[in-house]
């Protein structure tokens, strides 16, 4: 079994060309995935300490978001779009929170999950523009991030 090749790209959200090229490569292969992470002040990326004895029963979640983009498999390209998962530290019901912030789900996108611990998972239509998917992931990730951000983002691409 071959280990997956991993490529890391630091990018400015206004210039996602290299990220879009990698996403196109994943979509063509119908395999692999990409994680998008905001650049944050290093000390701020640590999980917050819990409150006393009862902290052992909670989840210590980092205040940073992470979006995962997965292409449709080759045999499903005609019926499925890109799947976008968003882990975030803001609790349940991220979709209404994003909508209130002016970051509504684009028309035709379907919510598969909006859970406090497992995050938000949506699927785009088959013909959705990958640039729109990346732009929405960055906008939503920025809104839901609770750590001070640097402005740059990182894409970690797991090639098939």
C-alpha cells in the first residue's frame, strides 16, 4: 500500500490559483482530499483549558476551523458534487449563524450534517464552480474561527 502524497500550500484567499489547481487534480482523479486551515497566531491555536474537575467530561476543542474538501468519486461525478466539511469551535447550528453573518449556503447546496462536535457537512451541486466552493469555505471558516487570524491560509492536499 502506497502512502498518500501530501502537499502543503500557503495562500492568500484573494489568490487561490494553486489551491484551485490542486482541487481540479483531485476532482479529475475522483480521490484524495484537501484541508483548508486559517493562519492563526500560534499561541491562540491551543485548545482552551477546561473549568476544574468537570473539564474531563467535556471536549477541549481548538478555537480554529478546518474545512475539508472531497471530490466526488469518478463513478459518481454525474450525480454528486464536492463534499465540504467544516470543523469549528462554535457549537451547534452553524448554518443559521453563518446566514446571520451574511454567509448563507449557496442555492442548491445540501446540508448533510450540522453538529456541535462533528461539524458542518454540505454537498454542492454537480456543476458548482470550485472557486465558489473554496471562497465559501474560507468565508465560513473565517467567520467561525475563534483564534486571532493572520490573513493567510494553508491548504494541505492529500493526493491519490
